[in-house]
């Protein structure tokens, strides 16, 4: 997909205004270190609108989920799609630059994990994320609580 | 203020994702035709964030209002600022192109109003607006109900 610089900047503005960037560290004993690391970039719009059709035409990947509360989410969750999207928009981001850099770092670190210590680094990165997103129901996750 | 094409496109994306464009026709008998026509472009963010500082650095006009419910509004309400902003972003808008064109038309028509019929045209434009914004508490306004 070839996007012009203006289209990339447009998507950066869209993400800064409306998007969420986060990584869930879900407890899951079927994973080697007891956690599943699930990264997301999500946009939100009223389900009454069909705005995401236009955004999808630009982006060309991701999927849509209609919530019961009338909000539709546009979710980019696959690792390669996220990395692709980060490359497209990161030069133009203003507000969520930090979040996107940490997300990139987490995805990179994930490939390099060899032991619990490495994995602990990822969990700490996930925590620093939640500080930036000023979540109320923040959970500090660690391998050695 | 000089903005690059990418900065303009970024602001268009921001507006498409997060912004509201609307015109209030408020009953007010001190006005010649019984209504005050008040146009707005508004952005919304959590009051916990200071994201609007960055947006203000780019735009250079507008004002901020902190609501009691934890939402901060960034409001562009002055006619000349609105027209200025429309010029900056309209080439890059995707989702809210129609709304912005109607807003521009309303501001233009307002200058040309000579009689009740002209004013009725403006009220009809305000109504068409609300259809686009799929407001639930939609009020059809007219001079001759």
C-alpha cells in the first residue's frame, strides 16, 4: 500500500485524536513465562457512523468490532500490521510518540527474549505504557511480585 | 501561521477522528430574525491529558474549556478563526468534508441575509447539519413552524 505523506500525516492525526495504543500482559499459563503479550492499536467511533470504511480504504489492514454499547472499534492487532502502521505514521505523530516508541520496543524485545529476566523487561515496558495512558484500573504486572 | 501540508493533513485527521462540527441556532429575540446562529468546531480530550497544548501550538487560535465531567473541549468559535481553519484543513478532510462545506456555506449565507426567506435558508442548512451528525436530540428549527 502506497500512501502519500499527507495521507500518513492524516492517519497520525487520527491516531493522536482518537486512537489508543496499548499492550495487554494477560496471565496465561500456557505461555512460557506465564503471560501472553498482546499489543493493540485501536480507534473508536460511534457505531452509527460508517467512518471506518474510509479509514480502512487507506490502511488496508486491521479489523472492526462492534461493541454492544454503540461504539465500533477498529483494531490493528497483528504484529506485522502494527509494525507496518508504526512505520507509516510515526514521523507525523505528535501526542502519542512515546507510546508508539515503547510499543515498537516491546515488539522488538519480544523477539529477543531468552530468559525470565528478559521477559521481566517486557513486563516493565508494559507498565510504563499504562502510566502514559493514565489508566485508572492500572495493574502493575511482574514475574516476581 | 504557516503550516506544512503534513501539519494540515495531521489536523484534518485529528478533526475527522475527534472533532465536532456544528451550528447552533439558538432562539434569541434580541436578534433580528429571532435566532442567534453560533458555529463551532470542537475537539474533545480527557482533562487528565495536556494534549491540547500541542494542538494549540499548531493552530494558534481557539480556546479551551474544562468540563466538570473530566472532558476538556478545544473550541474554535470565532467566525474568522473557523474560516481560517477550514482553509487549512479542508483539502485533507475525508470523513467530515460535507459538514465543513455546509458550515462554510452557512457562514457565507449569513453575510448575505436580507430577509426572512434568506434566514430560513440558513436554518435549513443548520438542520441538514444535524442529520449528518446523527444527533438524537435533534430539533428541527424553522421560522414558520
